[in-house]
């Protein structure tokens, strides 16, 4: 089983608010293992088997080796719609909702 990223040892997961996605594909350039553009032109996260999770707002675990790429995606996302949160309680740790 692949080790998942965490803050203070906690597992993290990432989701995208497709309502705000501009479809520029920056996240896919940073972390193609996690993000993919669907035929609707919007970005979605991918599941453990590399399948696209096409339901809006679906989340997927952040693999530890990809944490930096995922966080950079959230920082650079022009739609400010990539959210990284703790799996245990849903508190956002990287993304537009972090103050
Ligand atoms: S970087 Fe943000 S706005 Fe751009 S495709 Fe990815 S989720 Fe959408």
C-alpha cells in the first residue's frame, strides 16, 4: 500500500471544485498522477486505480511522494479550486480556504 501524505502524520486528501475550474490544466502538468482533464474540459482527481473520479467534488488520498506537487498545484491554480484537507476531520490544510 502506498504511503499517504500527512501533516503531523495525518492522512490528506485532495478535491477540486469544478464550478471554479478554468480548465487550463496547470494541475495536470504538476501532478498527472493525481489530476486529469476530462472531456468536459474540467479537471478531476484520480482514484487509486488511476481511474478518473468524475463526480463533482470527489476526493482522493494524496500520496506522500506527490505532496509537494499537489500543494504547488493548489497554490498555482488560477481558479483557486484545489483543496487539500485532512482525511480525519475534513479541515483544509492547503488551498483557498486556508487563511
Ligand atoms: S489548475 Fe485549477 S483551474 Fe486549472 S485545470 Fe487544474 S483545477 Fe482547474
